[in-house]
């Protein structure tokens, strides 16, 4: 009987998001693919250090150990590595005891066609191009900050997974945010007040939130293994439309922070986020100093991407 993915939370993760491959990626950038491949083969018995997404992935896999929830989460390695250069990654997976047995290894080709084929709910990568293609394909995806939460303990003692989301252009589409950018705060707030009863359109992470919300319903409210938070720059009167939208979607957000311009990093630290998704590089760069963070690009067909160079995505895919 075939192994079905439809009723599982499927997480696609690149090797550079799961493990620290900064040095290896520098070899790829400076010396090329042949030098990179040679290095990986020569060092395939050396265990890789944990990367920015390691703690989240480990915690999600631990959900499969809950009574009655075996095989709830499926994590799949999705990498530009070739099969021949992948042994170091698999050796490291075995060393850390991660229950990851499936992989997509494309030898430098595009990963995009395989994301939907594997029913991917969330894709985490350090490669901006891969994440952009995932977003354009309708899949929740984030460019994980390579320096996320230096010194932040993510691998031990995680009892409850905490996931934080920005609102506009992440959970919701970017239409309201465009009003703010083009016409200012007063026009934005007036638009949200007038449309308070009209639900916001879904953004790239709406489906992922629905999936999480569905999993939460299997547990008593205070015992769910995942807790979510909305951390948004919105404030009253723009809060009402958000609350009514989540109600209309019949999804659950455990905590909400309407900050009205207050910095997000300290709030995320207090919440204890194991990952934070935001569309603005300025917010992910700040947040990544205290918690793991990932930037969500805009769909290319809707608007031009901001040309912002940050440590949350260089566009390179060598060690991914």
C-alpha cells in the first residue's frame, strides 16, 4: 500500500536550513561546484553542526511520538545536492537521531516541481530563488536567516512548538499593505475601518495556518503541541478586520500582538518563538538576533520584490 502524504504536515527543508553549511557554501561560491562536491565527499564522515532550522524540525518530528499521532509530521530533505554528495547530510541526520528518511536531490536543478508533488505544507530554505518559486506556486515558504538566533537554544527542552506570523503579506494578502505604502497610515486605517466586516484575502501562509489549526483541534486548548501567535504592526482600528477574518476562516490564533510600530524582537523573545515569518527584511533581521526567523517574499506576479540584501537570502543555492 502506498504511503500517503495528504493527511500529514509535510515540511520540506533544505540541507542548508537544517545544518550549518556556511563554510561549504563559501567553497561553492568561490571555487565552484566541482570543488564543493569534492569537499563534501572528502568530509562525508564529519558530522555537520546544527543549522537555523534544526530546532524547529527536531521539535516537529517529536510530535510523532505523541500517543495516537504517529506519522503526523513528515520532514523531507529538499536539496540541490546530487545523490553522490548527499551522504554527509544523511550521516548527520542519523547522528542526531532525526527520523528523516525521504529526500529530493536534484543535482542543481529546480526544486519547484517537486514541492506540490510531495504535498508540501511548508518549505524552509536559505536559497531565495527556491523560496520565491515555492511562493509563486502557492506554497508557504520562508528564506531562513542564516544567522538566526546565535546562541539561542532551540534543540533542547522544547515542550511546545511556538510559531509566530506577521499579518499582511504573510497570513493575509498584501492589498492593505500596499495602501499603507502608497497612501500612508491614515488611508490604511480608514480602509480597514470601512472594510472591518469584509474578511481579508488569504496570504501565502493562510493554508499552513489552517493545517496547524486543524492539528490543534485534536488536543485540549492548553495542551496542544503547537502554539501560534500573530505579531503585527497593525493597531486599533485596524485590528477588528483581522479578528473577524480569522473568525470567518474558522482558524485559531492563540496569541495576538497589535504593536502599532513597536519593535517586534522583544515580543517574539517573550513569546519564545521557534520560528517567525515576516515579509519585511528589516523585521526578520532584527528578530533573528533573538529567535529563528524567515523572510516571506511577495509573489512575483503581483509586485516587484524589494532589492534588499540581508543575511536572510543571498539567492545562492550551492549548499542547499
